[in-house]
């Protein structure tokens, strides 16, 4: 069928038995009305068609369909198949390693098996995935959603109940669970979360964005990196919905931080004003849209505000702050007010700098002083102007009051933000610099200092100020007339605000190496232009913070790894008293990098760059810092894992009664002493992410990785058990059982190595040693002593298994020298008291080369005897009747006894069976006589 061909049938359409050579569908529509469409015996053949049916089954062997699948009932996709299109069904099941390229929609449940890859949105009622699925699209479940470990989802998740299973699970998107959300240990959500009851598991569950919840429980090292907002938010108890078991207190930078969510409008507005103004000129005021009662956060949704008296509409943008003006043409005191769109829920708040009060009253006068300082850099001398003015006769403009004369003014400095300080402002008028304080080393005082200023013909005096700290300052100028100066009774004041910004950050001190994903301790200071620490940096409200960023990746280079992982540096650096007080900065990779530190506020320090755009925004870049893995994990490779060994006996076997195995969180697994099994060693960051740059192509981050076996119960006894033959060891599992001590660097690719190794008891194979529970520990020691290990006191990072002493039990046999003899062979393990058949074993096998024939008697020649050349594999611990060990007939005249053992097997010992060719079996004979 090709092109626009169509096949429609009432009932089933089954093409599963058609061989590929006889089935070619390269463009068609297939409709099975009321029936089932079945395909899948074609082993990889591609069908190009849109398929509609009551149910669809692609099974049997992998198949590829290019087109959309639409069913009112069940849709089943076989393992390793590909659907290049969308799937719609009443229920959808996609088996392991299959791929769907255009989303899945179901009116019922959806089940995705291990390692399934889906591109496109997924919608259904109950959606369940197995481990290591990869989904590039949003998932919406009307009932519940469960995503298993090691899965990667890029898209938003929505369901009433969501469960994200532990270890290596990563969701890049927002998560919304109206009832319950469970994020188990080492699962990460890179996005915002909205939920009813939210639980973060017992170890390193992470939400990188915000959380809006009814209630949230933080397990050990559980973390919401941004703000938690309780739906029943109260400013007096913002964390009322948080149960904090993270191990980090609320005051710790890594601990939970609670606050209000983004509201539809501001909580209230705040007007910062000097308290005095002139009737002849508009007075500038600062407007802040506050998100909460304390104004600890700004409302960023934007607003249009008009200040009274005399103001015009002013737009407050996403910064939450703007300047406006108030104006009144008559002298007197007026109360400031404002109107806004949107409106606020709280009352207007005023901050009057003239007396540090909350008064909204502003006094307008016909004469006065205007102080116009300029935002500038700490430690630099900055000129500013003070004008003495009066209203013109029409009161529409100001004219000079002092011209070409010198006057003594009292100047006072005070702290606006932060509200306190330790250093004074120095001002120079016509004479030397004087501190506006009691002395040069004390804080600003309420009395300030008298400064002689020379006013020019325009009524402006120029002074110079210098301040060795940072922050927002208020400068108040007062002139009091006297009989001596001929202006007794003249009293004028003026006030201006200035922001003094840091000049730079000091050199960054970071110890090396650091661990991937772990908080990095940083030593750094905010400096003035003279290089002195500015002690008020970090004490502001809200505090000015510093954001780190990846400046450069030095190792690995692109010549080592063509596309190395370069994730962003996460977290922030918190200053206090001019120095770094805490840091939750981390980098979740390995390699050598430099880190840039930039002021977090894009508008500059305290928004000063909104007014003076060329002010410096302090920044600095660290020296090279090496990041190593935070820890290893060791895992037993399982069936159908992507790195499953090719050998059928290369995986540890799941346990069942009566065998009780080491607790691995599941059923437990076992392997025989000396049996080579696949083990996965993964280098990880603290958050559980695999460090992709931990790669043999990046030798700068590698150190020898040692492997050690320890007792599973305590993790303290090395290589148990120890017998008279010595101590247990790790080997390569070959017949030679060569000892190995670790994982070669060449085996690591993108953070993962999958070596084959065996745990070998002391002595020869088959020696009776009781079942032993062991764990596998990986560790590296770097120059300088830093150790990366899989050991953890809080979580299980290490593979656990039970090691058995095993043997082949070869039965005796006899028969004619002219015929082959078949022998029963079982695989057994020593249970601590006796040898018992291992009914769990259906993978152990041997072949002709493993069979040992010895001690031939009479006319038998061992060199001429042989076993049938086949692979002998046990089923439930024994060779099946039809596949027993077969010794080929030696031929006429060749009779006698031979000892038979599976004596050349790599890891199982063997009993010795005796086989007699051509001689009747000895023993009692029973005669039977018929009755006539």
C-alpha cells in the first residue's frame, strides 16, 4: 500500500504474521472498524500509515510506525518500537525502550515502561512511568501521576496527586498538584511548585523555584531554593505551613525562606520625602510599591500613581520604585497622598527624612535651601550644590536669595538605608574638610558641623563631600539669620538624598577543590575607591546581594570533550557588614572554572544607576577553582538497563524465599563467589545529578577510583569473611580470578563507569562459605587529601548484595559404550549448614570446554572422550531433562569408568560424578514373573 491508499475492515486487521518481504505499507490509512489492528512480527519494519481501530497492538518484536495511532480502546506498543506520530487511546501502554515522537493522549490510564522516550504532551487519567524515561513535553493527569527514578522530564506537570520517585529524577518545568505532591530523595524540580500538601523526601530533594502550598514538609536536606508562600499567609508567621526537618534552621542561608506570593496589586505604597519643599519649585519624592506590610519585598507588577498635591501620573515599573514630584504654590503644611491603578490593600506609609518620622506632612515655604547631591562612588570626592532661593513675585519660579556672598550653614548627615552607620560624611566648603560628626572617626551626629559656603551670582554654593562607606544618605542644610548678617529672623532648611555606591569587590578567595553541588564558601568584601571595606554593604533593606555566574570553563577544554557540560552557577552570596556572611552558591558539575560575581540588582546599588547610568556596578572574577565530584554511588546493573552486560550471567539475580539477601531497598540480589557481574559507578553532585564532565577525556578531575567490599550490616569490616585461606577480594571474574582494586579512569564516560567485577571468597571455588552480605564502596583521594566516596551516613549510595558459595552437583551415570550418556547436573549453594539446590538460578551455564574428564579406567581413554558441544544452562537450578550434560559414546570395545566434573568453570566448584560405559550397574536385581 502506498500513497493515499486506504484499507478498511469490519473487525480485526492482523498483519503480524506477514514477513517483511511480503508487507510494504509506505503511505496509507488503515481502519479496523470495531476491531483490533495487530502488527509486530516484522522485526523492525517501518509501516507508514495512520491507523484507526477499536484497539491497537504493536507487539511481538520491535516495529516502526510513521503516522498517528487512534483507538477508542487499548493501545499497546512493543518494546524497542518507534511511533513517529501521535497516540490516542482509551488506555496506552508503551513497553521498554520504545519511542513516541508526537505525544500521547488517553481517556484512561497511561503506562510507560523503562527507558521510554516521548516527545510531545502527555494527557491521561492515571499516568505511571517506570525508571529512566525521557519525556520532552508537559504531562497532565486528571487523577494521579507517578514518575519513577532516573527519569528526565522537560515540561510542566499537572495532576491532583503527583509522586516523583527517588534518585536522579529531574523535572525541568513547573509542577502543580492540587492535593498531594511527593518529591523523594535526590529528585529535583527545576521550576516553581504549587500544591496542597507537599513533601520533600529524606535526602536532598530539591525545588529550585518558588513554592505556593497549603503545607510543605522538608525532609533531611530538602530545600526550596526560592520563596515558600503559605496559601494562608500571615506576615507575623510567614512559615506557618512549613515543617522543617531539613537540618538547616530558618536563619541558615540553606534553610527555608518564606514570604508573600505575587499579588494582584501592591500591599501598600510608601512615599519617601524630605519633609520640606519650596512653593516656587516641585519637590522630588520617591515612590515604592510594597509587596508586604514590612515592605521587605517590592511589588513588581507595575502601577500608575499620582501624588497630591500637584503631582502628575507616574509609572512604577517592574523595579517597584520610581520618582515623582509634589508641588504647592502657597506656603503651609500639607499632607501628602496618592491614588493608584491598581489600588493597594494597605494604607499609605510615609518616611520623612527631616526628622526620621513616619509623617506624611510636608511644609512648603517661600524661601529655602535646595541641596542637590549627586550619586557617586564611595571614597571619591564629589561636588554638590546648595542653593538659597526664594519665590519670585508670581511664585512660579525660584530666584536667588544669596548672591556673591559667603554664608555659614549647618550641615547634618543621617543614614537612610541602612538606617544606621559607623562612618561620617566629610564636607569641604571654603575651608578644609570637616566631618559632620563629633570627630573624624564617629558616626553622623544630629548637630553636624558648620561649613562656610560661597554663593555665586546665581545663588548656588558648591561644596565637596566624601563618604568612605556605602548606602543612602540624607544631607540637611540649615541657615539661621542674625543681626550680624543683617537677616535676623530668616530661617531656611533644605534636604537632599544621595546614594553612595561601592567601587569594586575585593579579590575572591575560594578554596580548591570544591565539591559539585555543595555550597561554596566565599571570602570577598565590598570596597571603596581607596580599597577600604565598606561596612554598610549588605545591611540595607532589602539587603543588596551578589549573584555568582560561570565566567569560564577552563577544564575540560573543547579539545578534550567537544561539548562539555557547562551548567549555570546556582545560588547567591549574602553580605553583612561589607563582607560575605554566607553563601549557598554551588556548581553541579566537575571541572575547573572561574566564577564571576556581580551585583544582583540590575539597576545598580540601591537603584542608583537609574539616575546616574555610568556608575560602576561592582564585580569580580575568581581565580581558577577545581570542582570534584561530591560523592559516588555504586549500583548493581539490572536486566534491561541500558548498560546491561552481554553475558546472560552478568547480572546479580533477584532474591526470593528461602534465600534472604542483603537489604537493598527492594528484594535483594545475590551473586556467586567469583561470578563477574555488572556494577555501575556514578560520580554525582550533591543534588544527585550525574557529573557529565567526570570523563576519561577530562583527566584533570579524575583520581584513581578504588573499590572495596565491606560487610553490609556495619560497613566497617573490609572484605568479609576472613578464613584460614585469607581474606575475600574483588576479581575480574575470569577463570584466573585476577584481583582488581578499582575502576580504571578510561572506563568513565559522562560520569559513569560500568565495570564487570566479582566478589571472591578465600580459597578455591566451591569452598563451603556461608552466605555473606556485602556492600561495594567506591572512593578517590585527591592530592591534598580530599576524599570522594560512596559512603553516606544518611542515605544508601552503595550497592548491596549477598554472595554465595556455589558448586555444580554432577550425578553418576552408566550405559552402553555405543550410546551417549546424559547426566543430571544441578547448581547448588552452601546455606551455612548444607549444600542446597538453588531454585532461583536460571542463568548459570557451562559448555564443553568447562567439562573435566579424568581418571579413565580399563579401556577408556580420557583424551578421546568428550562432552557434546553445546551450552548447558540451568532452569530453576537444574539442567532440563532434554538438555542434560551429554557424554558422547566412546565406541565399541571401549569400556570402563571416568570421573566427570564441571571443573573448569570460572566461578562454580564441582562435585565429581562417576560414569561407567559398557558395564552393568551393580546392586540388587528385582525379577518380575507374570502369572498365567
